């Protein structure tokens, strides 16, 4: 289990954030504010989706670049290896192009290289493009820890035409990953008050309440607009919340107290059921973990409404649907993993509640 060391300084996210249509065409101009030669780390499919609109702007801005594809895990070993390639190529800015894993990897590569990062997300499946940290894994894909950075990203540039053409599964996962913040910040508390919480955490909670309400109201419409590959206000609004605003929520809590049992469940699944759940997205695993989180918060009455909301977006609803058989042994493995986390209070009552909570995911 990760040992948490928090930097007391709050980083809010990215120095520049641009979202809209026609963003790919001006990425060269934006990146050239930070460097003259970009080290682009991209997923193959993501690069195919953006290159024809992206590269003319690089040429117009006089921005040189080196392109590398990466499909492995966001590991320390790989990040250090690619940082050496970056420095050997004489690059002075790291640019990530892809989904959440590439977003985290680009930040890790830049940290090893001592450079800044510009992220160009091709989905809204997580707030990783905007957070001042990377979730790190072993080369085999098990969760290792989180690498929290002492600085913000240089920029996040999100083109809505790319997002509108992304499969709806990624948008649905991003919506639930963002909605998770309100439920997880409440960890173990049916009610949150300012008197009992630090101001940054309570502020994040109030922001998360707002984002939850907006996503609950407009998320289904955004999914339908995404399904039709249409850039609409609903999709624009949901994208902003899923990436930028949820990223701010994570950052002002040091990317720590904004996640709890549901995200720890994700970590446990990635660690102990790496192969079984290899096809599940981050937000899908977190979403199933929310059923356990709600029970632990003593808010189990919200479970059915959340499940119905997820069902409307064709999301997995159980561990079994994520690829993890819900056997007694497997549930015990996940329960033991959570007991070792900082989010489960000691004592018989808390442990009994957790025992029941884990079974809400079946």
C-alpha cells in the first residue's frame, strides 16, 4: 500500500486550459509558448485521430517534434527510459496525446526529464490530463503508487470534435469517475460540515456536489450527443467538468482525500486481478466501487438510483461484469486490501460495515 507524503502547497492544475472546436489547429502555437522541440508521447489510435489536423499547426508555428508511440503501463521504469530518449533528442517540452494512461505517462516522462508537460486528451475518461500527479504501475500492470508533483502542468488542450468522435464508453467512464468525488470525499460520513473538515477538503466537497448535480442532469444527454458524434453544449459542459473542474477538485485536496474506498477498490482490482479486469476502464471499476463506498458512508439508499443511472449508459454494474468473479475468496482479497488502506477506520463497527460494503458490488 502506498505511503502518502503530501506537499502542503496546493497546485490547481494547468497554467493554460483550452477547450472547444478547432483546438488541434492551434496546438502548435500553444506548445511553442513552452518549447521549440516537442517530445510527443502518443497512443497509436489517438495519434491517427489527430495528426492530420495537428501537424499543419506545428509547421506554421515552427515547432519541431519527435514522435514516439507507447502502449505499456505508466511505470517508473518506462518513464525514465523515455525521458532519456527525450533528452537525447534535444527536446524541451513533453506533449501527451491520448487517453488517461498516456496523460499520466507524459507527466512522468517530463518529471524525469526536468521539463514541462502539455497534454492533448483524446477522451474524457478521467481527469488525468489536468491533475498534478500520475498513477504509477508496475511494468506488469499492478498498481504501485501515485507520483505527486510539486508543480502544475503547462497546458491542457482539448478538441471537442475529437471527444465527440470518441466511443461513448469512455465518456460514460469519465462521468462516473467525476461523480465519484462527491461520494468519496464523504468517506464514512453521511453528512459533511465545515466545522469537522479542513477548508480545502470542504470546498472540494461543495464543488463536487455541484459537479454531481450537473453530470446527473446532463450526462445522459451528453452520452446521446456523443453517440451521434455531435459537439453540443451538453457534451461541452460535461467534458469541462470531467477534465478541468474534477481535476481542480483533485488538485486542491492534493489528489488524496478526494478519493477513498471506490478508488482503493480500483487499486485492489488492478493489483490482484490485473489480468481478469484488464479490459475494464478506470472509471468503470471506480463506478462499481461506488456501491461499496455508498454503503460505507451509510448512504446505501442512493445505490439503486446510481445503478439505474449507470445502466442507462451501458456501464458494468458488478465485479463479475468487470471480469472479476465475485467468489468469497475474491471478495476477501479486496476486503483485506481495503482494510490496509487509510480510508477504513479501525474498530469492529467500521470493519463490519466494510464487510457488508464489499458485497454491494456483487
